[in-house]
C-alpha cells in the first residue's frame, strides 16, 4: 500500500523474520492483561519481562501453538531483539544504502526502537520513554558513515516524523515530545523545504492536510495566521514557530510541556503514561504471532514505518 501510494509499485521488497517484533516466548499470542497469564506468572513478573532490557520471558516449548523451528528464537529480551535486528541491519541493509539506495523499513515498535536507540545513541533509560506511533513515517538522513544528520533534541533523537492528512492526531496522541510534534507539523507546512513558512505556504499546507488537525492545533495555526497579518513580509522559521506555540498555549492555560523522563513509572501493565494529552491505553491486543515476517523496500534516506 505504501509503495502503491508513492507510485513505486515495482520497487524491490525483501521480507525477513530478523525484522520481526520481539519474541515473547511462552507469552506469545496472549493479551497484555490476560487474567490466566497474570495468575500463572504473576503481574510483577510479566511487567519485568515486558519492560526489562535484559530479562526474557520463559521460553516457548514445542507444544506451544506458535512454536517455530530454528532459526526462530524461543524467547527474547529487548536486548536480544535489538541484537538480532541490528545484525541484520548492518549485514543486509547498510550495504545497500552505501550503494546509494533509499530504504523503507516496515516493522513493529520494538524493532524500530532498537534501530533508533543505536542510530541516535539513546541510553537504556531514555529508550524506555520512546514511543513509536503507528503508520507515521520516521525519516533518517545518514552521512557516509551511516550516522544521522540533523538537529538532536534533548534525548539525542534525530529522526523526523512525516505527517499527512489523518495522521497528525495520531502523532499527538502517542508522541510525548511536543517539540517533535511541532517540528513534524512545521515540515508539513514548509512546502518548499527552505526552513521557513510564508503565509502562502501556511494556507497551502493546511489544504494539503485537509485541516485534519486537533482543535488545539487549529487554534494555534489561527494564531500564527494572525501573526502574518501583523508582519506579512517576514516568514516564520522553526524556532519562532515553536516559540509562538509555547506562548500561545501558556496564554490559553491548557497546555504544559512535560519532560517524559520526569513522569513516574507505576506498577501495572501500562507504564509511564505521559500527563500530556495521552489517551487512555486500550487493552486487548495480543503480541505478534511468530514467525510473521517484516521487511524492507529498497527504493540516501532511511525510513522507518511501524505497522
């Protein structure tokens, strides 16, 4: 679907189990709040297995309905998942980018988080607070040494979200860093990609996004349009855009910036929910069955897309 919408239906695609979601061992296929699972293993243990960087769940046995023979793993910690993904990335994908290919990786959250952690050198502590939204492209521009090019935020994050009509609200609901949300919105409005937006670009960009924005964002852009009425000859760069947002929301007294690292992590299955505008988590979705294959498309930018 992605390639078709990009008018690239004949692009080479490669599928590999090494880009799969993390393997949850004996917990595979069960819901996050499955009462039988919680009673069998204990809520504290399940939480530890899900969130610990190095502790894996119990291994899957041959009688498990989702058991798969080697080389599929029997269980994985987040570290195991990261090592598996990075090995494949370095051996199979990096050489293609060295040859000038553009690559789109389509995978699940832990797979992408593993790549982001290494590309941006994010600490074990901070990576726990990084949430990857569904179906919003995350673009990395890499130099000749396969290192990210771009401005780092406070966490060292250098990826750029690419929003379109229908995805802005999803990004707002998941992404804890409001600067990343505003940067994605700014880039969607910056039609000629020169690092600033004019009144004409603001109008064109909003048409492109079909005004499919949160009410809060619409009020912000109304305020920015008023700024152009005061000074129509001066464009707005990213820093002024963010400053206007901070000033406006502070005046409205219905927004506050939250450092995700300051949000407490409580007991329970949903941890570290931000006090900034996050919706209530929706239980009931089970972890990925194995071995569903993820993959990448060779199309020198590097894109990540969560399923």
